[in-house]
């Protein structure tokens, strides 16, 4: 496994919510840093004594007027989300955190997952619906953030330069 720097993991806090009083939402992107993000999210949820929710970003080509094709595509996306979550499940179990293994399929417009960012409005809505206080992901969230703010405390997020202070 490749080395993961702290700047590869991004933590956002929901405005007006205390990190210890709301759940943790982990957005999985099917990338090489998902395991590291899962470990950070599991530690945060365990330390705060809250639940960990997972959502896996999957591509969606959009609406279909054919109901049968639309339903088949939704099943395929749900299976993709379950597979992405299954890859990090051992890390979540090892951390001993209460979590929901049925991952939500975060349906994104086709190609947006590979653009290198996530839509702020979709992430914010999902986090508020799940009563999450923290969102942890490996991709940045696209402006506008809709009530999400990058975390600033100690290990929560890397410093501005992404580099650890030298001693």
C-alpha cells in the first residue's frame, strides 16, 4: 500500500454542530487512500462515541425514461457502493466502532468522481440528513460548501501548507 500523507485526508465540520455530538460521515471514493480515511473516520467516531456512516461515490449517467433500465442501473450502483464499502469493512471492524455497513450510494454525475472533487450541496444535504457533525473524505468538496467548513483542530486537518512543522 502506498504511503498516505495527512493532506490526502480531508475533514469537514458541519456549521453549528459540535464534533462530539453528531455522527461521522465517511465518503468513500474507491481510491487508494480510502483505507486511511476509514481508519481516521473510525478513530473519530470511536473516540466521540458516535456512529459512523459510509457513503460511496458512484457515477450516474442521469435519468432514464425506461423504468426497467433505470432500476437495473440503480441496482448496479448499489452493488458498486456495497463493494467499495466492503473493501474498508475490515478496518472499520478492527477499530471497534459502531457503523452501518449498508453504504449509501452517493450518485454523482458521470465523470464528476474523476474530476477530483465532490459537489458541496450533495455532501451537505446527506450529512444533515444523517445528523453528522464531521465529513471525512479523500477528495476536496467543491465550492460552495453549503455549511461545511474545513476542520482546523490539531489532527483534524493538515495545516495550510500540508506540511508538518519542522523541529
